[in-house]
C-alpha cells in the first residue's frame, strides 16, 4: 500500500512539474499574448503545397475504407500546420500544442499517411493521426485525408477530451517511425508560431 501511495504521489509530482514547465514556456512567449478583436481566432489562409502523391498502402480490418489511388496534396511544413490549426479555430496558444501534436504524430507532415493497424485493427489517419474509430463522425477515412478536415477533427476531439487523447502528448508512446520526441516537436511548434508572427 505504501508503495502504491508513493507511486501515485511521484506521478502527481511529475505531472505538476510538467504543467508548470508548459505554463512557463507559454508565459515566455510574448507573441501568444497578441489580442484578437472580439476573441475570434485570426483568419489565416493556408497555401497548400501542390502535387499528387500516391495513396499509402491499404490497411485491412474493421473501420477501414478504401482510399483513392491519388489525392492532390503535398507535405505540410510546421508553419503550414500552425496556420491550419489557427484556421480551424485553435487559439494561438492552442495552435502551438496542436502543431506539436501533429509533428509528434506525423513528423514528415504527410497528410496522406495512414498508420499500420493498431492492436484493435483501427488505423490513424492524416496530419493529426485521427483514429479511424472517429472517422464516421468526420466523413470517413477518405475525408480525414483532407488536411482541413483532419485539422477540424483534431480540434473537435481536443475540445471533447484534451490533448491526452493523443499518446504523443506529453511524450507518452511516441509517434510513428521518424517522428520527433515531444520536446523536439514542441520546440518546432514554438518556432512555427514565432515564424507566423502570432
């Protein structure tokens, strides 16, 4: 029992330290304090990269739909993802975390990436690696390959359950192969926010 109490106390202290670290990082970013009239998020238009990429390999199992052979798209930079997060309604501070989650989940910024099947045969889709268990609510797997739809899904899920719905926040399970660690992802997201001038 004492061991259990000690473990719980240790995790609580670790979590509190992490929260304080995140708050201090945000407080040190003057560009996040820029006000927006009427509290509305700024309208930002994303310049989407152009090109046609082949669809990823088709996973199988329940909750998986057939993906078209090609979808017009390209890879998204960190700045593209930050601007996309703003466009779908994240505040500048939330957009930093949204960008970091996207970077940690999908380091290359490939909007067409579909993960290998998870233990429950679901897959994770797109820039924010939205789990296919949520696909029907956002128009299906094909719809989630659209960066704007994927970003809207990320915001909806964030509002429902917070960033802890993604195992990469605050560095839990790690993203896919080649994805950066949470501290690296957060540093890249902060740089994107500064580059956007927010």
